[in-house]
């Protein structure tokens, strides 16, 4: 169960949501700093001359309270997910499948003719999907 | 997947509709309709560029993206691959299709050559949109020497 989920286009976020809604700024800041780590990972993968690059980037970094995971799509849209550190039950492949669900929902949003690529995501279906992935607080 | 002719019929109607309401037969009016078609193709290309590469792994370089367009995108939309891809390795790519499905029902040879560009505008936008989603700004133009052979030229500035 995620604490915060963000969808980021080239320079700006398309969607950020976090569960404990106080201290939202802290989550926004952490998402911002995680972008640097994402860029690092991508350039490292490029140099490693792997046959192909994976979309799932894995654990980006870890603080004492939270772990941050990343995923990048072929269209350079980044998904960042923050999970409570105390939640050790969540395994890597579960996070991977959560990202895949996010990717599918994002693709659906893109195909919506009423959505202009580059705008903030306001689709309720996307919202509901993200809600199902975030922890319930109160 | 739906029958291929459905898209062809829809496309033909789109072109016919845009030209039927065009009271200004001069070059200004024609260009407007061509850019409307190109714009439609652009939006569709953006969505396709997001949906189609979903399961493929990340592209490593520009040529990979163009190969994806020639194979996966063309197969998804027209049920065939592009016949040839040439490049000068400096940002210009020429994609040639020897039997373009949208031109096939029109003629085979030189008849209707002046009408052909109308039927290529949407596809140019499609290519440009897919490239845009995959992070490449480009200019796509099409040319026809003899139906149904057509060439799409993709120019990527600052390559």
C-alpha cells in the first residue's frame, strides 16, 4: 500500500497524491529529489549497454520513514511511488505489478479524447485506481 | 482486432467530409483541411505511441524508435510492415511503403496523383504523433510518385 504516488512528465507533475494529507509538501519535495535518482539510473543503464532497458527501475532510495520506487515509460513519463518503511510485507514484484496497473491506467487516460496530453490528470477512473493502491487512513 | 476496411472507410469519409465543406477551393483552403487531417493523426499517434510500446522494453536510440514505427505501428494500423527504411544517419529517414493500404483502392499508376496527398495527411500526423510521445520532435512529409507506392520522409532536427 503506497503512501504517495506521483506521475511526472518531462518537467512537471501530471498527478500527485499522498494519503496523510497534512505534510503534503514533504512528499512533494521527496518526489522532486527522487527525480535526480531516476535520471542517474537511466543514464547508468544506457552506459551499461544492456540489450534492452527495463521499465521498472526498482528501489530508488530509502529514508528512515519511507522507501521510494520508480518506473519509467517509453514516453519518458515517470511514476514514483513512496511506501512506508515499516511495511516490510510488500515485495518487489508486488510493487512492479502496482506500477504496471498505473501504466495501464495512464495509457487509458492518454487515449481519452477529452484529455490533452500535458495537462494535469483529472480522470476519476485514474483517481479511483490510485485510491485502491493507497493505504486507508482513518 | 476489427476488420481493416472499417478504418479505411472511416478515413475515406473523413477526407471526403473535409473537402465537401470546403467552399474555398484555392490553396489556402486546401492547406487548412490538410492540417486538420494532420492534427487528427497527431492526436491519434500520441495515444498509439503510449499504448503500443507498453510491453516492449525501453528504446535505446532513435533508430530503434523508427524500426518500431515501421514494424509494430504499421502492423497495428495497416496489418503489414513498412517495406523499406533508409536513413542518412543525420536525422533524415525515408520510409517507403510499396502498397499503402489507404491508396490501394484508389488507383494503380498515375491516375488521381493530385488527390493522393489528401489521403496521406492523416498518416503523416500519425507518425509525427507517435514520435512525439516517444520523445522525438520531427517533421513528417509524404510524397507519391505512382500510386500505391508512397514515401514518408521524417526529418529530425538537431539529431
